């Protein structure tokens, strides 16, 4: 049954919808945590340490954090694989372009694929920058996330990469949330307007929340 579901387009869209909502919940929690940086180094560093001790003493140090990471990895892989396979299936079903052009889709819809690629590349850079410190500027300091964030957004390229990725994220959420609702059967004539408004608000708040951090560093509010 699981294989039959996965092989169908409906099954792949359902996987995309569920995995997308899992990542959306993480993003909401993530942006709330990020905004703690405006309360100072002590508050932000304490929050980062707390993430590694959640569940103690029942859970060992960082076990809960790693469980969250594993769930996110599975969600990202499932989301990307479903998107790729659906895209390939769509191209095979329609190898020749339409003679009469269809009504132009919204900007977010037309940029979902490129937005997904941008976000995938950003995730790799973000991990190498602030988790492993591999590409971090100014010397990565383990256990000092506040200073690491300030270092990253003290460079022009760090700001450009992050802000472009967050704008792509906003477009992705705006279209993806509404699309997921339709796939999971939540949408209806009476609910569509509310769902689209919710998608717009979520996209705006998350984008603004994430971009507030590099802007805070650039303006000296966070230093």
C-alpha cells in the first residue's frame, strides 16, 4: 500500500505537503529562537545551550537536538525527492509545449523550482557556516553562537546570501502553504481566501523575522 501510494502523483503531493508542514513548524520555532539575539549575547548563547540539553536527564546531551535534525533531514529529502519526481513526470507527460499559452501562474508558483534549488544550496552553506564553521569568516568559536552570527553578517556576501535565500523562502512558503492545504483536502470555496491570507501572513512574518537578524547586525543594533 505504501509503495502504491508513493508511486502515485497524489501520494507524492501528499508527501510534499506533510514534509513541507513539518519544515514550516521548524521555521516558526527557528525564527523565534533567532530573534533572541536582540536580547543580548547572554540570552542568545543560553538559548543555544538549552537546545543541546532539552530532555535531560532522560535524554543524553544533544540527543533531542539530533532527533530534530534527523526528522528535518528526512523531511527535506522527502520534499525534494517528491518535487523532482513530480517535475520529471510532468515533463514526460507534456514533452512539447502548449500551442496556446495557459494563463500565467503567479510569480511564486513560477519560481517554486528555482526557489527550491536556492534554498537547498543555502541550507548547505548555512550548515557549513554556523554549524560546522567550515566556511565561517573571522574564526568560528564553538559555544559562542552570538559572536558567530555577528561575524557572518559583518560580511557583505553573508548578508547577500542570507537575504536572497530568505526572500526565496518567503515565496516558497506563500505558495507552498496554500498548495499543501489543497493537497490535504483542507481547502474549499469558503476557506480559500482565509488560507491564502494565512499563507501571505506566514510568509511575510517569517521572511521579516529572519531578515531582521542581518539587518540588526548591519545597523549596529546587534554587535
